[in-house]
C-alpha cells in the first residue's frame, strides 16, 4: 500500500502523522511524505516596479525549510517500521498533492485539516477539500481534537 502524507509545519500535519503512526499497515507499505513550497514571490509597491517578482534567495530558504519538514516526518514514519520517502515540490499544494497521487499511483492520502471557514477559506481555498474532490484514491482528513467541538 502506498500512503501519501501531506505535511506542513503545523499541528494539523502532526495530527495526520500521528494517525498514520497509530494504524497497522500491510507489510511492505510505503509512506511518501510530501511537503509543498509555494512559489517565492516578492511584492513591490514602487511605481516603476509594479507587480510580483521571483526571489531566488527566498526560494532557496523555503525549499530548505520544506526539506527539513519532510525529513522530520519521514523519520517518524520510518521509526514505526514503514518504508519511507520524502518528496518536496514547489507550487500550489492542492495541485501538487493530486499530481503526486497520479504519478505514484498512491492508494491513500492522509492529511490534516486547518479548519478554515468563511473569508479565510474563500481567499486561501481548502487544500483538503480540493484533494478529497480531485484525488483518484481514498483521502483521510485528520482534524485536531479541538476542531471537533
């Protein structure tokens, strides 16, 4: 079984990882730990430099940050006996997760839910909702206990 665990640096991701660690998986199961770095853009408010620009330094910092996150969770999965692999991608997390599901023929996605609602959800979108709708496999969305009240 191939399990994709989508993580960021939040307690929601820790809850998803804890869920995976508590479960019994078939022998030979593989955990693919994915962390997605959004594109590094810098906004300028100058009249002669409107819009957004690419920042190579910020890109490198974000990439390193996501590599560290993925490595930390990969070690957690390996420590409970799963075959593991860490993957870091750049882009929209919603699309990156769905794309990796297709590429790797993933059987199950496990991810946390930030529990956003209202305007925040409208502006930022819901990664979990998108993945549930578009992934071609089962998706488990793990919520923090305080979200359930």
